[in-house]
């Protein structure tokens, strides 16, 4: 079964932030040094094999195509220099697709689009504004319409999600999958280093903190694709262990954050040299603790 979910990730620069839980991702300098185009993960300890794929494309294909421009609100200007994180998954007959457009320098989001089909057919689009989020919910009007592509569903409603009081002027606001890009940040080099951002998850804002806890052995073997050549890899160096925690900005809300179907606080192991994520672990309802291990990575071409 494929499991590629909704969420969002990305960041990097030549700056190294101090070890401070409130440190925001750096914003100046070169684009995020993400060294991969596609990641494929597999969880083999489950009754059924679960696989997940994530793609990072910079520049984003098709430019600003697909970006909403709602009237009456001040949307963040979307230009040609955007990156896109895409994820797709199928679980128990339900298919999840997610697309996140971000600034390649700090992972701040322009738009997040999550689509679910197979059970509760719907498409949620979050267009990030200068303050708050324009939210569009699209659903099929009838059983017949549910067989059509999402852009042909006619039951459409819109609203605005205001920025919460806990959102600071320097906060980077993004989506869950942006974590994959943020993991490449040079601000996460040694034990105690940390960065933070704010993610939109299930219609609520949550502050996310990524903390380097130390190094641990990486028990993973994968295939690396580079320049059309496939090479088996088994890292011998210890991996950096990143602890990912989130907290709703609304003190009355409960944690809703998810990444590739994993819930709650997560752990990400990354290669200290390439910054490629090797393993992601968290909780899955009905299954308990689950670890998604890297099975295949396609590297970015040199100089891209």
C-alpha cells in the first residue's frame, strides 16, 4: 500500500542559528540545499507494506499555475521562484494527495492543497495571506460527481482563518511537508541546535520545533539514483537524530499535526553529510509506533 500524506517542509542558508528553541529558519542567502528530488519510504513492520513518496521541485513546475488569487484579500504574491513539495498516499482504500508551494529560501508557504478520495471525497486549499489564510473546501455535489476530477466538484465553500494571537511577526508559516526541506538546514548541525516554524494542520496553527538530540546508528539500506545510475547505500556513519514536536497556538486546541500519516511528536534521522532523511518515526492510529525507512532516493543533478 502506498501512504504518502499531507503535510509540508523546507529551509536553509549559510547562516548557523544559535541553539534556541524559538529560533526561526534563516531567510537570507541561497535556496535551501535540498539534495534530493524524490524520496521513497517503506514501513515493513506492519501487516501490510506501507510506502510513501515525496517530491521536491525547484523551481516549481508550471510556475504559478494552480495558485488561487482570491478577491477581497491580500494574498502573498506568488512568483516564478517557488519550490513545490508533493506527496501521495493510499491507505485502506483512501488516496491522499498534497501539494505545497513554498519560498525556497525559508520554506514559507504560498499555498497548500490537500485532496482525499475514496471515502470522504474533498479538497482543502489553504492560500496564505499577509495575515491569516484564505480557506476553500471543494466537495462533489452528488455520487455521480464524485467520480469526476476534484476540479469538477461543484460544492464549494470559502472562509478566512485569522492569524492567531500567538503568531509572531517573524514566524515562518508553512505546511507539514516542509519538514523535509527544513531537515536540510545548516542550522541543525550539532546537539542542542534547533529551529522553529508554524504549520497549518487541520485548519489550525501549530508551532513546530526541530531539535538535534544527538547521533544514533542508522539501520537503513537504500538505493540511490543519480545521473541515471542506481547505487545501493548502507550508511556507516551515525545519523543525526532530530526530535520534532508541535504545540497548537490556541491553548484550547489539541495537537492535529500529521506527516505522512504519522501523528504526534516525531523523530527524523538524517545523513549528516547529505542531509537526506533516512528514517521517520511516529504514531499511526490502530498500529501504534511506526518507522518509515528510506528505500530509494533520487538525487538532484549537480548544480541544479
